[in-house]
């Protein structure tokens, strides 16, 4: 226990608080995460009275040893990727807090809440206009993308 | 020296401060360790972050980046520090998400947000902003220099 790195200690604290008080629509498999604290799968439910009501999604978080100084790598995974102007069909998400605007005061919980609110404010389900090109040419790691952030109000 | 020599950044920070450091060779806590020094003690060169997402060892820094980092270290050292006295107003460091314990070394930012010194110094070496309110740390510091 004393050998825990700061990143592990913090991830463990985040896990405990998410188990204790999961935000609405967010759930996780704690046992699976305990096996590998640096790779989390989170289940998201589309919020009620939004375009995504009744849909469920999976988010994958990958953390580095430098977490929380480095942002986590966050993508949608699984069968069902939400159709949204900031979500590419390969699961990559264009969200500035995941790169340029990251701060160590953010957390798994705040990232999930931002993504839920990004989905909730969507008015029309569509892929980003450059989806086909991006998916063909991008790096596997979305953090390597030089994002050009779309209008944040969408 | 290959590029594959990685070290945890926590160690680098304590190295830079010169305190709690295993290395006694570095007597000047502000200065960057010189190349020779780094080579002679056989430790990999510390890693620096000229900008948040860029990580380089000291030997890979351009002169401009070295100056930027030296200035940054100087600025960080001018931020007030203290020890946690059990004050109820602040309880938790949002970086490590741990509760403050009496005696913990703290650093106070100009915006009045408080963190463990080790936690915030690691961040400030990447970005001179407060993690909680995103207030730039250097602007406030520079104005306080001028008024003093
Ligand atoms: Zn801390
Ligand atoms: Zn602040």
C-alpha cells in the first residue's frame, strides 16, 4: 500500500467516491477497474428528455503515470457510438477539457458530466462534417489530434 | 543519453527545490542542473515541460526553453508557502484529492486557492495557472513585484 504512486492513489480515491455517489446516468464496474486502475470503462445513459434518452454508451478512460497532470485519453467504445457533431464515428471526442483546457482539478466525474451535458445540449443528431476524413487519417490516440475546437455552444 | 530515460516528475521537482533530495551535488536550488553534473552522478536528466503537453529532458531543451523554465522556477519559489495548521476553511487538495494533514507543506496561490506544495509545483512547472479557477499565477505575481 505504501508503494502506491500518486496517480494510483488519486485514481483510487476517485473510484471510491464514484462508487459512493455515482452521478446520474453514470455507472462502472468497480471490480474490473480495481484490476487495472489505469484503464476504466464507464457506462453512460443518455439523459431523459434529450435526443439520447434510452440509449446507452461506453466511455473508455486511459490514464498515464502522470495523471492528473496529464489529461486522460477518453473515447467512446463499444457497439454504440453516439451520433453527435463533436463525436467521430471511431469514438474520438472533440472536447477542449480533454486536451488544451485540462486541469488537474478535473476528474473522471467532471469529464463524464461534461460529456453528458455535451450530449444533452445537442439539437440535431449528426456526425462532425469532417468525420470521414478524420477517421481515415487520425492517430489512434485522440490526444495526438490537433483539435480545432468547434463552437462550444453546440 | 537516450530519450527513453523517464523519471517521475515528483522527483524532478524535489530535485529542483534542492530539498529532500538524495542528490547533494545540486547546491543551487534555483538553477538548472548542468549537463556535466547530470552525467557525473549517473542519473537520467530531469524532465521539463516547456508547455503542458511537451516533455523533454534538460539536454533537449532549447536555450529559450531553458530560460523560460528557469524563470518559471523563480516565480514558483516566490509564491508563499506554509504548513497546514488544521484550519477548517480548507480541507482537501483537489490535485491529489487527499485531505490536508496537520504539518503538510502547502502553497498559496494569489487567487487564494491552496494545494500541497508537491502537488501544485508539479502542475505549475507545466502551466502557470490555478487548477481550480484557471487564474494565471504569473500575472498576479508580476504586479505584486512592481508594487513592492
Ligand atoms: Zn495534494
Ligand atoms: Zn485559483
